[in-house]
C-alpha cells in the first residue's frame, strides 16, 4: 500500500499542475483577487459567523440603550469585537442625517459582497481549470506513449504522466478547490445576513431617535 502511494506522488508533475492552475487563476481573476483568495484560507476553518451574529446582537442592545439615554452621538462608545459593528457605530454617531449612514451601509455591504464573490470565483476557477489541465497532461502522456511504441522502457513514464495528471486534476478540483469555494460561499452568506440585520436595526434606532415626537419630548424635558 505504501509503495502504491509513493508512486502516486510525483513532485514535478504536481508542481506543473499547481503552476498551471495558478496561471489560469491569475489570468481569469487578477493578482489582487488571487492574493485575497490565499489570505481567505486563514480564517476558513476558524470563522464563526453565528458567533459574530450573537456578539453583534449584544452590541446592538447596548447601542439601543446608549441611544435612549445619551443620544446617537454617544453610541460609538459601545465596545464590540466586530470591526464592522465598531465602524458602523462610529459612522452613525458622526452622521448628520440618517440617509448618510444608510448610503454608507448599503455601499459597504455591496463592496463586501463583491470582495467575497471575487475570492470565491478564484477557487471556482481553480476547480474548473484543474480537470482540464489534467486532461491536457493525459493527452501529452498518451502522445509520448504512442511516440515511444518501439521502446517499451519509455512507455512507463509517459503512462504515469497520463494517469497522474488526471488524478491530480480530480483531487485539486473536487477535494480542494470546490470544497473551499462552497465553504466561502456559506460563510459569506451568513456574514452578510447578520450584517444586514445589524444595519436594519441601527437604522430603526436612528430613525426613532430622530423622530419629531422624540425631539419634542427631549425639548420638554430640557
């Protein structure tokens, strides 16, 4: 068994496959997108959007309380482990009009969704390119076999190339790139969902605090 597995690993063939896949991904998506796709591997297993959602909901409760007691200008004092919530609270506290915050939030979420899609597309490109490159390697190996029919000793390396490139293409596409793309799509959907929920809640708080009746009651107390 160990001997068979040893035959399945050919560093040069694997490096050629990975290099070809990388070239295709770069050509289709660009350097920046490929760089972000590599960086996205770090939080791939550690990211927990549901935990972030719960933390955001806790921060929203605190923001609501601060807004009622001290006004919107003080909500940026609420502490949160989420960079998005910190940025959103700071921007809402410093906005002159609710529409400014709504415009920022809409653009920020759209930009975030676009970045997520570009990263996911890189891995989808890899999943698409790997089998095609594996098939190209198979054809090259078959050509080498037919060209060396008079020399039986040369058939082995060509046949190995034909089979290994197909194997590597299948493994890279179905056991690496496609699962990563699917995981990133799930994380993106969950993250954007709770962020949209947070923005809607903050807009509701802002509109409540800026309502004419609310301002009138504050003046009466003053």
